[in-house]
C-alpha cells in the first residue's frame, strides 16, 4: 500500500489550492473529495476578491500577495479562471446612518468611497433608489470559483498529485479510512470547511471551528445586466458569527440554533450571464440540519427585490452549503497537538483572497523553511 507524504481532506478552494502547492513543492499528495460534483462553499460563493480589506499588517500583506498571485494564476494553472476587476457596491439602507457607515470602513487598506443615492444609481442602474441612503464603492477582484477549483486540481494532477472521490469516515494515526479504502500518509491536513469540526470531533479532537448554513439562489444566464457586485455595507453575517461563538460548548448540542438567522441581500453576475443572489446565514449546530427551502427562497427573493427589484422574480434554483469560520476571523492553521501528523487548514473569513498566498507559505513551511506568517498563525 502506497504511503503519501500528505493527504488533503476536502476539495474546495482551500483543499485544492493547498494540495497543488504541496505537490508543487515536491511532496507526494493525495486529495480526497466526497462529491464528484462539489457542493462546497466555494462553488456557491460570489467569487469576490476583497483585496482592499486588509486591516492589520498581516492581512494587508496577504492581500498584496494575493493581488500579485491572481494576476499570474491563469497562466500558471494554464486555465481561464475568469479573473477580472469590477466595482463593488456596498449599499447603505435608508434606516442606517450614512456617515457612520462610511466611517466604519476607514480602517481598511483601501477605504471605499462614499456615494450619494444618485451616484450609486448611476453606477448600478438596477438599484432601487428608495431603499438606500447612499453606498460605498471600491474596486474588487472577481473570479469564477468553480473554474478556479477545477484549474487548481488539474494543475495538481499534472504536478503528480492524485485525486480520489470518496468520503472520509475516520482519521487514523497514519492516514484516513474512507468509504472505499484506507489510505496511508505521514501527514493529514483537514480542509473540509464546515465539516471539519465534526470530522475531528469523531476522533476526540475539539477545535474552535464553526460553520453557518448559507443559502443562495442561482439563475441561468439572463439578459438583465448587473454592472457591479452588490452587497450591504452593514453585513450582519459577521455579527452572527461573533454572537454564535461566545459559548463553544453549545456547538456540541446537535440541532441547536445558536442565534436567529440573518439575510444579507446581495448579487453578482458572472461572465456567462448567470447570477447568484443571497445570502441567508444560519448558525445551527448540525451540519446536516434540514432547511425549509421554500420559505428560505421566498425570504431571499423578497429581500433581494427590495434592493434590486428587477432580480426578484428571475427563474433560479435555491442552494445550501456550509461556510466555516473561526471565533476571531483568523484561520486555524497548524498541527493538532493531540493527534500526531494531523493538521488543520480551515476557518478562513476571506478565503478566495488569503488561501492562495497562505497555501504557498504553508507548503514551504512544511518543507522545512521558516515563515513568519505561518508561525504567527500556528494554533
């Protein structure tokens, strides 16, 4: 039986990127993903790249590295990931204080510019001017998330990596047991997003990694044209994450809803004309919790319609996935002391931006090179 240097569990942007970087560094790597057609958070994301959002020396450096990385990534991976820059429009509700909301963004590396209602509607004609008191805008990177995952996995396999579609059932001291076989390795790294906590808990490892149930609507290609990426300036999701993680042990009560659900009404149109509209976030301590899709879709459509009326009744399909996060918005990275050879690489609050540079750094660190950022993040 072959023994790998690394087994990477999870084929979203985190696992695919890390597997590629480890293989490129010279390790023998096996990537395990349970779905042939991935159903992870990356595949249902907006694909936005918030380069501008660094707030500390560490996050600003990672954002700068990400900008440089994405400008060459299509060429390196030999695939079109549909990288572009577009205008991000952060809408400010008529119920929110315009100046205070604008000031709340002043600590970012590139503070967004405050717009009047008229300026916001000129930038995005589909906006409902009656629903906003103004908006913020900043240049924002954008990729096609599924195409990026596929590009990373194909490049990983060209670098000698192997991929298996199988579900991990148990983490072992020398590998993992799956539904199809037992695979052996010197190291296992968990990149399973919202399933990571449950997977580690099954072998007695408790980590402060959490997840929301996120819901969106995806439309087929349409003729309506959305010029910008629209999101609310006052995102409720971060408040939900902070409130739901105050008592860690509550996350071990199956099915418990820790805080009421929230809805952040936003939209993005991809280059093929399809749209993603969302999102609802629910903090339910069960990755397999059942969601009332009919009620959720109705809530989503009504909220989107208040901001972007032309999008409310478009044909589309409701989707649900898990989104992992930590208690302090910094990722969980590093070896797990209780289980030799097992590592965690998850809980990213801005994954599409900071995963590529961090995966590069992690792979070099794993090969024995010093890295001040990985050392600072080690858990």
